[in-house]
C-alpha cells in the first residue's frame, strides 16, 4: 500500500508540479474536485503539522491531468478514510505521512533501484519541476 500511495502521489504531482516540497502529503479529500479535475491548494504540512501556505500566491486552484484524476479515483476506492477532512495520503492512523520517512522508505530506495543513487527532497523537487516544465512545453 505504501508504494501505491507514493506512486499515486508522484502521478498527482507530475500532473501539476508547481507545488513546493511534496504537497500531496497535505491533500485532504475536500480540496479535490475529481469531476472537474481540480485541486485547491489551501494549506501545507511539514513533519505532520498543518499550516497556512507560505505566500498568498501559493493559494490557488490547479487543474489535474486525466492520469492524476484516474489515479486518485482508483486510490479513493482502496482507502477507508474518504471524508472531506481526511487526508488523501495518510498513514495507518489517518495522520500525515512524514516527509523524512517517505524519503527514507520509499523515494530513496526507488531512486537507487532506478540507478539514480540517493536523492534528497531538493533533488526530487528539482526533478519534478523540470518534468512539469517539459510537459507544459509539449
């Protein structure tokens, strides 16, 4: 399940990669409109604590690509917590995933298997922004 969540989070992020750090960790079902295909950015989370976004510019509504919408719909069918206030990608107790654990347990092993070596959040964010830029230019 952890790999599926991380993979789905990456798919979501890949479709709208202008967000800082790893925003899928802070997604609540209430901010997703899967019929319209949008995500409303209203808050962030760092090491399990929710907070307002750093800037007013960060508060926005982002269109999701069809792959992200499809992945989120499948994900929603496989999770038990789907109330508006619940996290889309929560841990077993419904709390936010910790960035440090996700990096150590999911992203770094996946990057090593892909031959990329150990990655940091900064490298991951840079990579995903570049993918977004390339996708936007197509």
